[in-house]
């Protein structure tokens, strides 16, 4: 099964075309969340947070509770149909969350392989490093998720952002070593 990533404007269309069973919307706290018919409220998680990587007064930075909520929701996804993760542009919050979900679902897979798959699927992906760092800590990946996300760098935002998907399942393999691991 797959994890689909999209922008807000294309989310309803992508949800319908891909026949998703679950969705995670990551928007600024005061944005209106889309209706992703025919998903019910228990199949559509709505998280309000700004797309920032550092704490800033007057903004809702991604926090551990946001990431834990998204990961918990994704654990309950039965993988019989795709899950959609979207944010405003489909570039930062959504790609970080999709990467985090894939890492959580594949504890023995290489973080680097998952990140490289993300980059191959989307030349515009620029995972929010705060979300990645929080997920890395929650999943006890010892810095490997951060290293993997940093290794793919920022996406090319001069390109048109397109919806994309990554696999939900990866084979177990040699994981990269985290900082300070021997």
C-alpha cells in the first residue's frame, strides 16, 4: 500500500482518485480544513500547526503531541487502501509526516532508503526538519531520520509541485548509523 502526499488544493481530487481510506491534514491552525468525501471524521485527522522549524512567538510550531497524534493515527490505518497526507503546498509538513509514518511502519528498514525513495518520488519535497527530529526522538531512531532527511536536502521549489506517493512497506535492511553509534 502507499502513502500519498498532496497539496491542499489537490487533496479532495487526489483522495477521490486514489480512493484513500484515511487522511491527515496538516494546516495552519486557523485554516479551514477540507472535506475529503467520503471519509468520516474518524478517518480524517486534522492537525493545526504552522510550517516552521523553530519556536516563534505567535506561531504554533510542530510539537511532539502533533507528531505523536499523527503516528498514532497512522498506526490504526489498516493499509487496505492508501493514506493521504497533505499540507498547504505538499512540500514540507506533509513530506516530513509521510517520511515519519513510513519509518514508524518499518522499524527495521533503512531511514536513508526511505528518504531516498521520498526524493525520487518528489523533486520538490523539503521535509520539515522539526517534525522529522520529533519523530526521530519518538521512534528512538537515534538521529538516523534527521541524517537521512538532511542528506536529501531541500527540494527544488522552482519546479511545479505534484502529488506523489511512497510505499508504506520497505524491506528490512541494514540501517544507517546515527550520530555517535558505532
